[in-house]
C-alpha cells in the first residue's frame, strides 16, 4: 500500500485516492459502509 501511495505522490496524485480494506465476502453492511465512505472521501477531494 505504501509503495502505491509513494508512486502516486511522485506523479502528483493524492495517495489517499487508494485504499485497502479487509472485508469478508458475506459482510454486506461493512462493505457498503466502506464503499460509501470512500466515495464520499473522493467526492470531497473533487470539491
């Protein structure tokens, strides 16, 4: 993860635009929460 963020920073891309989360395949609510939160974070960066 750190390597990807470093490469992004070298190219002028905000490293917080990439995330990794461990969520089990049957955990629909945590998955939904994670995606919703990440989408909101990306939208805030665009504003």
